[in-house]
């Protein structure tokens, strides 16, 4: 049944939120009690009055109701049903029951459904006012608690986002510091060879054929090392320029895996663990920022190392998928967690990358928590608990899927699926 204020003579027009008075919904199929309650409370509340339970529910769906008072015995729908359905519309509505035939079972059922109070018919004004005043006080307290909880959740979300952005920036700084280190290698070679050539030519009054051959050989090496610096700088400058672009970079994954191997080889967590990277048989580019992909793989590899201090292996491999994923087969289970199936850009070609370790594995009771912010099983000062949360965010931004499979005693495997595209030449 649909109800509105235009054709409901018992309901007054709503006022704007800025000057809003609390709203009282009165539900009774008898005119006398309904009109008496309207007169009693019209000075304190905006009144919505309904002749039936169905009309009361319709009004609650159309208006914000603070407090409701309902007769228990009505012809079409009982007051207990009205109470239950009002709580479904808005759990915050405080409901006062009204009855002339109270029974223990009825009152028990009403209280079980979180009725605020009850009054007997015929009621006196003082009792009715006290019951409604108490209900309104509870509603205000509930609203204050809800508002406080909402503000706390917003503050926590803001803090969490700030911390995640800090961690992402920190990891990127580490990556770019390593890239600068990689560029310094060729630059050192170039500088040394230029000094050798200057020395050779400075000591020769007239350059000989041997001098020219020496310079020619060194210039070839300088040219190769210069090209290497240019390639590295262009690659990572393109990542920076396109960090917010939906198209992202076209750098091949095999090049990124080579860069990743250099990054991980110098990471302190590697220790005595074994680390292996397998290149793709057929290269492809991931449709995401290259630095983000490096960060995902680096974090997963480091997590694999830190799973146990006992030496074990971490292996990265991948391949190109020419068919869309069977998303129905990617489900959570006792040994599995799957992220972002609903946001997957499931169009071939797809890149599949796997980071597998032979560590101790993750217990079933811990597995559902691993992607929660700040959750960590590492010791004090060994982790922020944000690593996997950051990975989750980056995977979702890229339209990818992450599948975690872990069995205690057998190890852990992260499989990353990302939209791919052909490798493009660097500018």
C-alpha cells in the first residue's frame, strides 16, 4: 500500500532538515486514540498518523521517523508485525506499544523485537508523555552514538589512507633510489673511459693508429653505457609522467622483472633465502604503472622472505593468457582468498604473475585477516601491517585480481592477474 501526505489527512507536511522537529508516527485503526495522541503531541512533534500497519510502514519509508507508537491489536496487521517491519525500515526508530489486552507472551515478543516501552489503554496523558519522552531520549542518544561512530570511522579511514600513501611513497623512493644507483654504474664506466682516453691522447703528440683504435673501442663502450642510462631514465620517467593515466605504460614485463631482480638482490630480507625470477616466454606489457607493478612484486617477494627465518625459496614466474579468466572458479575458501573479482577487467590478453614461496604457510584462522590494514604476524619493528593492504589497493586500481593460496607446511602462492597489452617502443 502506498501512502503520501497529499492524500493522507492524518499526516502533516514535512519540514526542512534545517528547522526539523522530531517526527512521531501514530498507528492505530481506531480514530479516538489516534486523534487523542495527535492532540497531545502536536506541539512537540511533526505528526504522521496511520489507520493501518501497511500505511504506517509506507509513511516510515517516505519520512524520517524518530519515534512510533502503535496499537498491538489491529485488524489487518498486528502491532508486533508493525514493530518488526519498522525496525527493518530503520533500526533506529524507537517504538512504544499500546494495548488494552496485554499478555506476557505479547509483551515478551515486543521486547524481543526491541520495543522501547508500552502503555495501556485507556492511557492518561502523563503516562503517554513519559513513555514518548523516554523513547525520544533514547533516539537522540542512539543518533549521537551513530554520529560519533561515523566520525571515528571517517577519521580512521583518513589516517589509514594517509599511512598507506606514506608507505607507497616510501617504497617508490626506495625503487627510484635503486634506479639512480643502476644509472650510476654506467656513468662511472663512462667517466673512467673518458679519463683513459684523455690520458692516452694527452701523452701523444701525434695520435697513432693504435691510439685511434684504443679511442674507437672505448667510445663504443661509452655509447653502449650511455644508451643504457638513457633507456633506464626514459623508462622510469615515463612511469612518473603516466602515474595517473588510465592507459599506463607499455614497458615489457620482462624488463620490469630484470629491474625487480636487481632490487631484490640487495634487499636485506633476502638473507640466505633462494630467489629465482623466470622471464616470460612471450613478453607483454601490463596496463598499469610500472612502478606500481614493481612495488607489488617486491612486497610479495619480501613477504615471502620474511615468512620464516629458516632458509627457503621464493620464485617469481608468469605467462600470457589469451583467454578471459573463469571468474566463477576464483572463490574464497579455507586455503584461498581472492581480491577484486567484481572489479576485474577480464579482457584478453591477460598477464598472470605468480610469487611462490616454500615457507611455513598461513593458518586458516589467519588467512582472512592478511589484507586488513595494520594486521601483521611479524615481530615488533618488523612490519607496519600495510604491505598487503597497499598491494590490494594497487591491484584494484589496475583492474586486476589477486588470488592467495596457502597451506600450512607447504608454503604460500600469490597469483596476480592483470590486463595486458603489446609492448611498445620507449620514446
